[in-house]
């Protein structure tokens, strides 16, 4: 079974080649953070952060969550949804394996149910 | 005679909104209560059709298997038991235990479908090697199982799984600030947990009459359907 990397896998690999994308993933691997916090942590401008977050989100590596600030306003936080990426090379070719973080069933329930409405 | 009636009615009040016909046979009391039970039946029927339609429209075309599982699960918790409660007595006559078993099993199957769907990872890419906890291993002893046993199993397991799904939905509301999830949690609570508590806990303690417990169960069911419908449309 010759494994041909899909479009998605190629996109993920090229994203991981990006310094800021990697820094963002590291920063949000454990807890969700807002774009503003990420700009500080990664020492980048907010537009830079947003561009990376958009691309990471497009390829399902990051998920956005709603949060409330003390004044009751909504803002978005982001959480990495990928836990491990491995590249396996053998006689059949290259196999890229992406292991996603186990998600909280309550969040999954919310996402699926809101998709139904 | 009196005992016979009592024993055939208690389970009616329990699992399910009962049928007006049986209420008429069973109650020794007010025609008003029976009338109210009848009204709750009509309301339940209308709401459950509305819910089924909403779920169909919501799923249509999405092609997402997990979303389908949630839609079918909710259908089994809302519309199907309501139809069973109306259809079985109409077609089979007095079949209280059969009705309870069918309605409660449908709810249980629906709840389990939801649990499996939300505990399955969103997208599994290639060879994900990870052990996952098995969900609710059910071990049924291989003794002779009568319909009564099944009724009691469905009766005791459904509220437990119902509580778990209610808790998941409530946490979904808290974590994501999602109003629809709050109403969904309330709906599932009133459909799958409250009727049993009303039948076995509060009803007998308060010394409610058969018709009274029956009405309480029906109202809980209608409240649950209303909450789910609101959650699907407005919330």
C-alpha cells in the first residue's frame, strides 16, 4: 500500500514548518489562550497570530472556544487539537500519523448539537 | 379488584405519560385530572412531531455520522416514546408493561447513541493507537428473564444514563456558554430522570393518587419535550 500524502497532510507538514505556527501550537497545547495573549507569548503582531490561527483552524489543528471576560463580553480562545504528529518511513512509503487530543465529551456534544440546530 | 387496578396503574405513572383510556379505567377520582392528562397527550404529540421535523431539517445534507447519531438519539428520546405511548394502547389494548418497556428502551437506546457519538473522536486520522474506555459494560445474568425484569432494568438504567447525558449537556452549557445546551439538559432531565423519581420517590411519599402521579409524569414529559423544542428553535 503505497501511501500518498493527501492534500491535508501536505498542508499540515508545511504549516509545521512555520516558526510562528509551531510557537502557537506549543503555547496552546495545554490551555486555551486568546489571540492577544498569543501575540505577547510569541512576540508577534496580532494580525500575524490571526493569520496562523486561521490556517491552523482550517486544517483542524486548532479549535476556537468562546470565553466570557469579567465585563460579560464574548471573546475567542484557541486550543491545540493535535497532540502528536509522526512520520513513518518504510518500504511502502511515508505514512503521516496525526493523533488528535482527546476532547471533552461535553464540548463535542455542544458542537454536534449546535450543528443540528 | 382494587389491588389489581393499583398494580396495573403504578407503572403507568412511572415510566411514561399514561393513556387517557387507562386513566379513565384506573382513576377513582376526578374527571378533571383525566382531562388534563388527555390535553398533555395532545400537546406531547404536537411537540414531538415538531422536534422530529427540526432534527430532520438540522441533519439533512450535513452527512456527518456523529450528527446523525445525535439526531437519531434525540428522536428515540423524544418522538418515538411519545408515539409508542399513544400507539400501543390504541393497537394492542391494555399492555401497560409492554408500553413501558418499549418507551423506556427507546429512551435508553437514544441516550446510549448520544453517549457513543460524543465520546467518539471527531476525526480519526490514520492508525490512531489509543485505548479507549468501554462505555457502560452491561452484564445481564443468564437467569430466566421475564418482561418484569426487563421493565425494571430499563427503569433503573435509563434514569442513570439520562443523568449522565443531562450532566454532559449541562457542562456543555457551562463550558461553551451555550443556551441551547442548557435547555437540552433540562429537556433530557424531564424526559428521562424526573418521571421515574416522581413515580418511585415523590409520588408515594406525598401519597399522590394514581391519577395525580399519572398527571405528574405526563407533565414532566411535556415539559421535557417543550424544553427540547425550544432548545432546537429559539434558545
